[in-house]
C-alpha cells in the first residue's frame, strides 16, 4: 500500500507562534503538501482547516524533540508479565469490545424484528447507516479541510476508501445472503475464517508478530465460541442440520462475507492508524452510500415491493441505524488501541449477549453451557495480553519505532508518547 498524502500539522501547544511566523507558501494546495508526508510536522505551515489529530510536540524538526526512544520509554513504563493489565487501556478495550459485541447483537435483534414484520432489505438497511455516517463525519471532514481540501483528498486517496467501502458493503451483504440459504451453525463456523485471515495477513504484510500468549488467547476464545455453537446445536436454536435452501451456495456466501470482513478489519486498522478518525469514517459513509444505494436499486427491488411499511418498521429501522452507526463510530478506537485480531475475538461473545437479551425479548432459555463459554472467551481475551508491554497492540509495527509515520490522535501510541503517559487517550 503506497504512502498516504501529506498531513498538514496543527500544533495546539503553540498556535500563537504558528500565526506569528506563517509559512511563505501559505497558498500551497492540499496535493502540493503531499510531498511532505515523511517530513516532520511544522506548526508554521498550518492551514485554516487543519487536522486536529496531528500535532507537533514542541515545534522541533523531529518528533518528541528528536528522542528516538520516546515510545520505548512509555512502552517500558510498566514491568512484568502483567504490565498491560496495570494500565487503564486494558480495561477500556475489554469493555469497549463487549460494547461493540452488544451493538452487533442489537443490530441482529432489530433485523429479526424487521424480518418478523415482513421487511428484509439488507442493502437498504445498511445504506441508512452509511448516509448517517456521511452526514456526520463527512460534513466534519469538509469543515476541517475546506471544500477544496476535501475534493483533493478524495481525488488523491478516494480509491483507497472506495476499495475499503466496497469490501465493507459486500461483507454485510454476503453474510445476510448466507443466512438465507445455509444453516446458522455452518455460517458461524465459516465466520472463523475472518479471524484466520486477519492474523495471517497482519503477520505477512503488516509485520505483526504474535506473542505465544496471544496465539493461546485466540485459540481459547475460538474454543469458547465452539462451546456456544455446540450448545446451540444441541438445543436446535441454530437451525441444526436443516438448510434453508442451497447449502453450498449459502456456505460460499458465508465464506465470501467472512473474507470481506477480515480484509475490511485489516484495512481499517491500517487507515485509522495513519489518518484522522473523522476522515476514515466519513469516507466509508460517502462511498458506502453510493455502493449500497446501487445494490439496493439492482438487487433489492423485489424485496422493497413486498416489504411491509408501518410505524413499527420505521422504528426498527431507526434503531438499527443508530446502533450500527455507534458501532462504526467506536470500532476505529478499538483498532487504534488494540488490533483487528482482538476486535474479532471480542465479538465472539455476541451469541451469549444475544441469548441474554433474548430471554426477555424472544423468551429464549440459557443452556448451561453458555456461561462456561462466556467465561472461556473472556479468559481468552485476558490471556491475549499476558506478557505484553504497557502499550499492548496500540504500538503498530508498520508506523516505525517512534510511530512517526502514524497519526497523533485518540488512543494512538504516538499520542501517549507525546503526553508521556501510557494512559493518555487524547
């Protein structure tokens, strides 16, 4: 993946001096600034609409005042095999992962309500989410960059976000299609492929090296999910061996959805480590709206004509959209503070939360194996960080030793190093 365009700096610690000594080339365009990507941030060249997430530390020519071990100092600020557990970051991402899992469960519940009403238009449902993301984050991006800067960003890097958004839309679409044809058990088992894909690609292309306890944690989480699936199969709540149609077609759709999900997670972790969150989420909203809108017009017309439209359906669509938008808004923070691998194994508790909420909503019963599976998955999430240093997965190997090639924003290792505090978030 080629190097992204330039990041104009914005030094909140020295804005007065930045205006006192403006750059001689204050009219330099967004594209012209692209040549300075690998160079140090300069507070003297801040445009009116700059990136608030990218700041200089002290106006020096090198990050952290030229110190090459700034990130190392923060990473080694806690000692021992349980160093990461001594930071606030571990508890934040553990809770954040379960919040995302609950969001995932919430969208499934609203989808089930919609299906009960006779309304199942997957591309349209997701398009509403993309529209909301575009309106919120896309508008903020335009405000920060200006119309010209936003257009130049889209011209230069729009293809990246187009590919990323295409994979995200197709991941959602193929997964919904899979559940129409194959068994739930089969589809869920195939979804494990996303975890394998994320770990493999991260290792091969992003230079991520997994600690033995991380591998053990992933395997334990997968084992916990296996217990959940076995419980569902025993009780018949996952469809058992009854296929909804063409089993092979459904399995292929599930495999395609898992593949797109895995690729999307990796791409998002990479992008949010280098770009402001609002730009990334705004762009997925922009391109996702176009792609899902086209798919709605092409593939969802029969479902649209046969759908039921009433007040309840409108409420379910609003609930689905708000929860999914919350998911898309908070997932990038997880990718910064942790990793795509930890993100995926955190979502494995979704089945458990689905049954817990379904006790009241759908009169479901909790099988005795469910609590065991939940404890197993949470245990795996904890073991994942045993033996890790204070920064955990927030330190990305593709950003350089001092994270100099990354953005300084919410949850990043570079931000923590700039503040000299491993618990710093902003």
